[in-house]
C-alpha cells in the first residue's frame, strides 16, 4: 500500500512538472504573440496579460509538487554540516511536518476562496472577464498536491532513517 501511494505521488508530481513546463511555454507563446500584435498592428488584446498571469501562477502552485519531489526547494544545507545523518533526517522530518501544516492551512483557505468565488460568481472585472474560481483553484490544487507530496517525503524519510 505504501509503495502504491509513493508511486502515485511520483507520477502525480511528474505530471505537475509537465503541466508547469507546458504553462510556461504557453505563457511565452502568448507574450510573443502580444509583442507581435502590438508592434505590427498597433493594438493590444486584453486577455493576453491576464492569461499569462494566470498561467504563471498556476505553473508556480501546481509545479511546486514536482520541485519538492526532485528535492529542488530552497533549503539551508549548510546546517547539515554540523549534524549527524540521524539528526539531519530528524530535522528534515520536523521541517516537513511544519511545511505540511502550512499547506493544510493554505488548502483550507484556498478552498474557502474558490468556494466563495464560485458561489458568488466573482470575475476579474476586465473586458475578458473570466471567472476567478479558475485561477484561484490553482492554489487549491497546488496545496493539495504539496500535502500529498509532503506525506510521501515524510514516509521516505522515516524509511531512510528507520526512526520507528
């Protein structure tokens, strides 16, 4: 059961990484089109800047699970020079639980934001006027994926350190 969960988290984080790359590439293409449109036709299309902003936010939130699975998040590894391997694992477990708590709180408030935006039909108020629950849901999805990935990382750390 544990291995199935870890495999699921691995494949989910890989999919998140692919989504983040796709969103970044799409953002670049939209920005290139925006520059082309402004330079050659002297007009701006209103949805471009808004879409790029939403894609970059989604890429950041949803892609964070992939970054965590690759152990590429920012950390202060110089502290590890002063600790034994067992204490390094204990410190990683401790910080993972703190981060897990943060993402649980973020998930809760993200859910409240998405729910309110969906029920009250909030929109951006621009000419394009997309519903706000769509970009808000990237925070909800990203925090859920980070929760799942942090649980997987904690499981791996307990297995690595055999601290039971």
